[in-house]
């Protein structure tokens, strides 16, 4: 078992791609002797909370290269200077690996011709003949110029999807590994009640359910504890003051799918009320 398997549940195809990249970075001469050009970059795109930064950090650590991490903390010209500076340091300390976190925050406008994109492309191109590998993460690629996303700048592009099915069940089981779950609560039903949510959401719901359990004085985490956490975190619903009507909710409109097998009768009543308001 390697670090990817130790720290990341699921995403097997993604981990295989990252292992291939890692092998190339650690044994470049083997590939060069076969006439293979060494890839220069990796872009990982997903919704927030799906593990892009974790996967990138493992790749950086295991590459045994000099690591650099860059995030946008400044505006306009100072940001461009800082971006150029981190590339210069990474090139000087090659073989190196540079993580550009949250590319979607680099540019405030929706123009693909923004100076920040032009600067980033120039920095990547200037590093072409150096032993620098660039990793970038983003929550959105809609406003990025196609010229930045093309092969040659980012040879690998990975789109991470929310965990489903067995992968989601394994993640929930991991987050419950040191918590006491009631025997009548099935992991599969928990997953069905919140389809296609992020790993971070799965973790938050399980932790909040455990908090609810302790607060309510339950010996084990009950269905009602998880139901309350689901309503609050996933569906943005919560019961208001106890003295008001039991179906009165604070509501945030969004698409909802309800797992009737899992929810308690009280939660079903709340869910039907919420769906009626959509």
C-alpha cells in the first residue's frame, strides 16, 4: 500500500494516473531513453471538497522534489510579481514541483484575455526547458483560456467527481470508524440519503451526527441523529425554535432527493414539507 491508498479512499483511476506521473518524475531518464518527452504539468478540476489538494500534496511529497506552493494573496501587479517570483525560485531549485492552488481565484474577471492568464502562460512556457513540474487545482475552468488548458502546458487533466456507491460507503465507514453506530443504521442508506456530495460533506455530516448523539444522551448514533445532520448540512434545513410548529423550517431552495428507506417518520414529514415549497 502506497501513500495514495493510505490517505485517499476510492478514486482508483485517478490514483493510477498520479502513480504514473510519480514514476515519470522519479525516473525521467528511463523514459527519455525511450524518446519520451517528460510531461510538464497536471491540472485537477472538481467541485470544492473532493480532495484535489490532498492528492496534490501526496504527489508532491512522494516526488522527493523541492516543493513550492502558491496561492493568490495579493491583487493586480503585486500578484503578477509574486507569481513570476515563485516560478523563478522553482526553476532555480529544479528538479522541483510547484503547486498552484485555486486557479479560479487568480482572475476576478470572466475574460480569457485577463493579464493574470497571460502571465501564467508565460511563466509556464519560460520553464519549458527546466526540470519543473507544475500542478494546478481549480473549482472552475469555464473562464480559462483554451490556450492555457491545452496539452503542452497541462499534459494531464483530471476531473474529480463526487464519490458514489461503494466508494461513498467506504468513505462514510472511514469517518465512522471510531464512532458508535446503532445496529439498525445501514451505511448504504446513509449514502442513498445524500447522493453525489463531496468527501468533506460526508465527513461533516458524520461528525455532526455524532455530536447530536452525545448531546441527546444516546449511547449510539441513531437514525434521528444522522437525519438532523443531513437536513442541516446537505439540504440546508433545520427545525426552528422548539416552541413553534414542528414543521416550520428555515429553508434554502435547492434540488433534493430523499431516501424514504432511511429517514425517520419525523424527517419524512419535514422532507415532504420542504419539497412542497420548491
